[in-house]
């Protein structure tokens, strides 16, 4: 098989956009009073959904929430390094209701050094937990969700934490249908489509049909634009570099649109979309505390960690040397002793040397 670069997430833009929107909640809360402020707090309550949390977290979630004035400043505990498992769920209309994670990323945040690092996990990466059969990385959250959705986040965090020998504190789920709704909520985007794009997959409801040129795209068309990889209807395929340029184009326009929203109705709709499509097991009070102290928590630098991958149907295999370097970077950002972590990748599909082109 021809060697390829690591299968980068086609939805990295979606995740980064949603993270940016969540960060803006604190700005919104300070900018508007009354109904909009209530919507912001309601969105946070939905995001930190009790039904997706461990029993002890559910008890806290059902307590009477503190008033805004009572939300304390961040403390020493909040300034400790933290690790997130970010996952995008393709649960679009027509996709059959799947809960498979089309993208997964390990994100570390060190508030003291104001640094973050991101490692994408290819959806087709071969994972073989001890005593179990092999599956693609995107299988496991759906598997645990079907068994018990209240423990699915905890089970998935534990699995990937053990595989990578890294503590995973919280999980964040983003429904990609929310991205489509968000683009529609800002009135769509003016996109210079770089090529004709045709792809049909009736199994998951994908019907991409875009024509080259500058045009106004709605939410579904924008999602198609960033998703497009290859054609089964006569048009050309896309490289990772092509997709990265598209993602950056969409990200820049979305952020411009979001920062220009100036009406209670527009922001109200956006907050409803965020609340309905982003879920996490971060306790609500902690989430509020972090966002109300956003300037102290947000990183000044974010490092994208690249791990080369090799496609050998039906799985992707990571390069061992690249993974070692990436894990050392994650450990460094968390302040962990990398020498004590020697078993990461034990049950992950790896290859030692890249094949020549």
C-alpha cells in the first residue's frame, strides 16, 4: 500500500470552532442581561449533562446551583494540568443514528504555563484491548453508549487512558449536526469551492454535490465541503493539505461571523444549538468557574502533535517513533515523568519504519 500521512481529522475545524464558541460564553454572559444571560447559563447546564456523568457527579449536579455572584475565582486545583478526550459524533439526520466517533483527540491543558497540546486519533486506528478482539478507534464510545450511556464517557476515558498511559480527566462530545445548525444560524458562509465535489453514500446519508467557484453555502453544504475526501461520481479526490486549507477557510469565517453577532435573537439561537449539541462530564460548577475565568484558563500556545499513519485495510497503523515523540510532548505539558510511562501503544496498531512511497 502507498504510505500516507496520518489520517488527520476531517472535523478538526468543527471541534476547534465549538471550543472557541464555548470560550465566548463568558463574553456573552457579560455583554447581555436578562434572557440572553439566562440562555448562556442554560446552555452550560445542558452541556454538563447529569445523565452522562458518574453517580457522584450526578449528586452534585442535582444540587441547587450557585448564583453567578457566588461562583468563586479559580483555585490551585483548577490550575493543575488537565487532559480531555474530545470526540465528534456523526449523528446527522440520515446517518442512521450512529454514535460512532468520527474524530477523537487527546487535548492537554496546562493553565500555569498557558500551553495546550492536541493529538488526533485516527478513526480507523487499530485498537486491541487486552483479551478482546480488534476494532477501529471509533467503535468504543458507541459500544459503551449502547450498553449504558451514563457510564460511556467514563469507560471510554479509561480505555484510551490505559492505552496511552495518560490520565484522562474529562470527555467532551460534539454532535456534528450542531455544526450544520450553527452555520445556518449565522446565515451561511461565502466559500470559494476549490473543485467539483461529488460523493454519494446512501448508507450514512452523505450526498455531496458541490460545483467549483465562489458561492454561498448553507450548513449542510459547508459540512460537505470540509468532509469531502474522494469521489465515487467522476470528480477528483482531495489531499490532506486541500482539506486543511478548507477547514482553515471555514474556521476563519465562522469566527468572524460569531464575533459579529449583535442581536439577542442571533445569540439566543446559537446558545440553544451549543447546549443541544455539546456534552461533557465536566461538573457544571467547575465548567462555569473555568469559563468565568476564561482569560486565566485559556492557553497562549497550542501544539498540534503529528503522528504518521499507514493504511492497511481495514485499519490505520501509527508510526512507533512518531507516537513516542508525541507522547513525550503530552507528558511534558502535563508535568509527568515520561520514564514511568513505558507501555503506551501496547495494544495499538503500530509499525516501526515508514514504507517508502
